[in-house]
C-alpha cells in the first residue's frame, strides 16, 4: 500500500515589517527557496502602509527619478527596489518577499504566521485576523512582551493563540536585527511544542469530508492536560496534506548559516526571556548613562537574571524550565546583548545623559519604532502590584518607579539592595 505524501506546501506570512520583521522576512525567504518540498516560494510580509522618501544617501537615490523626487508607498518600494529604506536600509531583500499593506489579504491561505509586531499592536492585529485565517494555521511569535489583564498575566504567544484559536510558539534570542540582516553570525531559540493532535491529522479514509479534528489544547504545554481555560484554546489539527511542523521542519524555516537555531519545548521560558530582558536592559542603560562603568552593568545583569528566573518559576511553575534562562540564547545571552547594544539600553543611557524622558528619546532616535522595555515594565509592575509582590522583584520595581518619576537612576543600588 502506497504511503500518501504531503500534497500541499506551507505558505508563510510575516506579520510586521519593522527592523526585525523585515530581517525575519529576509532569512525566511532564503529558507523557503532552499526547501521547496515544504514551503511555497513566496513569503508575504504585511506592512503598515506609509509614505517614505528615499534618502539622498541611499544607493537607490536618483535625483532625476520621479521615485526619488516625492514620497512613495513603502510597500511599493519594497516590491520594486527590494529594500525597506526606512526600517532596514542598505539590505537587499530576496525577490520572493512580497509586501502587502492589506493585513487580511496578506494571510490568505497561509498555514504559518510569524508575528513580528511591537506587542502594543498585537491585540489590534489579532482582532482583524480573527475569522480570516486558516483554522489550522500555526504561528511563531517573535514579539517581546507580556499581556496583563484582570485575569492575570499571559505570554504573547498564548495571547495570540487564545485570540485566534491556533497554536503559537515563540522565537527569541540574542538577536540584534541589523547584525542578522548583514549576515553576521548569531543564534536564537525557537520554542515550538507541536500539539499532539497534529500528529493525528485525519486521513480521507477516516474523515471523508476532510474536516480536521478539533480539541481543547494547553497553549503553553500542548502535551499536558488542560487545567485552566485561560491558558487553552480550541484548536483544529493540521491536515495530513501538509508536511508536519516537526522540530526538524520548523528549524528549516529559520536556520541559516549565519543564524543558528536551537529548538526547545519551553514556550514560557523563551517568551519570558524575550520580554523581561528589556526591563533589565533599561536598568543597564540608566547606570551606563550615569557613567558607572562595566561593574555596575554586570551587577544589574546578575540581579536581573535572578529576577527573570524567579518570575518564571513563580508564575509559570508548571511549564517553565530554569535552564532555558541559563543555557539558551533567549536567556543570559539575550540579557548581555540587550544590555550592551540593544535599543532599550541605548535609549535609557541617552535619557540620563541628556536629562530627557526616555519617551522623548524614543521619539527622537527610533525612526518611528517602539521600545518594548518601557511598556513591559509597566505591565509587569501592574501584575506584581496585583499579587502584592513588588518587593520580591526589586529591580523590575525600580525600573517602573524611575519611568514613572517616583525614583531616579541614582537610586538603583539602594532600591535593589537586599533588605536584611
């Protein structure tokens, strides 16, 4: 009896087109071409449409060209000159990256969605996508942050999964986008725990209608029983006509010679590492702006890593693994990179040096992009306050109070010193 081979290929959409989203579209587009049996060759990238002017210093600038004389839609520029001149200038995108300003149209028939949006915009995007995606689509969240509501705290991956009733993994690591786009070596961590139901996709013999089975699934640990509806969703299994989204095939989607991928099951650990390191980076930037040197930044990193591990083990104890924070790129390595060269640390440093609010620096320096550390610090504090546990996380609390004007960067040593 012949074995039925997969009949369909996965179509991929990148939801987001900033610095990191455009970089992600580049490396994914390179990989789908190298794996034609698994993936459709076209990678669609949803862009928030805006008009931009090609800078005079750009290699695409031609004073005699109409394209250079007046502002152009960013989607048009990406699709014609194959470069995101605003958010990733100087980097050529593969021709199979297609920019689409229509969010719903960009995800049509895509079985893999890669979210690379600032976490402030995830809810709005999910509201538009709900009911407009394949019911068995799977996702990877590259967004750094957490969601806090009256129900508690959620990972961005489970927020997406719950809103769209799909399974969503996470990608995070010591990943400065501009370096990866220039193909400088780095590594990342992808957490993807395939829902058990995907390995039991119905065949035409079992289900003549071809309708995949559905089941309530734990979004953080799909293999474990559902214990709370707030961390689960009603999933539709991936049809057998598609190649399985195994660890091996997920790795083929992201791994490049310059971007090494380690696959793990710990979605909570990877997600929290990506979110909480930005709070630590802001603290590092504050002490760097004060000119306190490398010893001070190292102290901030040590305390921050301890709080990161404690946060995971306290609030996600049934799923998080402490070794994710210490052994994987999404943990210690990401903290180091973010504290030494990330935008959160850089903006915090400039805020202290110039005597300006970090929000003013964000507006001046980031070319329309958003810091993730400030919003995450506010949301984490809101959650800790609801749990009456602010004192248990003194560094996270100190950053919040500095951002709110209740303390100064100079107060950090006193604020984080253990109380005896």
